[in-house]
């Protein structure tokens, strides 16, 4: 990867699960680790597959997919987690899932994204520090189905 990806930490991943960061922020943490690259001018142009983007992702999604908003991208993310790492969310973060009243596709896809990030670290033998950089937190969304202002609609 050309630029260093945003550092992961328990603190950051918990804020993702708490729905305190935008869906786009979450997607970008996945994209940068999949080798997608932002447009040079970063003027809102979509991220594109780069030389380090795995072939399966490049073929299915030449443009970085909205992994929270788009079901096919979320399904591919789930399938790309090796079986031995499927329980990392519970094992490393003690995550027991969302309550039935709070079970929405956006939230379950966030949990998938966090589990994928944990698997990404595990595959590389990297540890997860307890704390690290966290962007300014957003208030929990008023409507958890729709998410934060600016989040793409969930399909």
C-alpha cells in the first residue's frame, strides 16, 4: 500500500460498533487495506482498485464498494474472512451482538467490517493496541436504519 492505513485499535473498533463514526469512515478503513486508492485530487471522486487490490475484489468492484450500504459488498466481505477468524469479534472485543430491537443491516454490516479488520490484523500477525487515533466522534444516529447525515442509503 502506498500510504499507511489508519491505525486500528480496540478503542477505534469499539466506536465503529457503537455507531459513532460514519459509514464512509468505516468503508475507507476496509478500502485502504484492500488496496483501493483515492483519486489524486480527492475531490469526491470514487476510490479505485489499485495494484494491490485482490483480484476477486478488483473484478467484482473496480470502484471501491460501500461495504456498509451495499449488500453484495458486505456479503463478499463476510465470505473473505477466513473460517478460523470468524469469532474474533467475540474473542478479542467481547462483542455479544446487538439487541434484537437494535438489529439493523447497517449495524450487522458494521460488525462484519470490524470482524474483517480483526481478521486482516490476525492474518499479518499484528496486534491490536488498546488505544490509538480516533477521529471526532459523531452522536449516535437519530435513525439507526438510515445512519448518519451523509451516509449512503442502505440497500
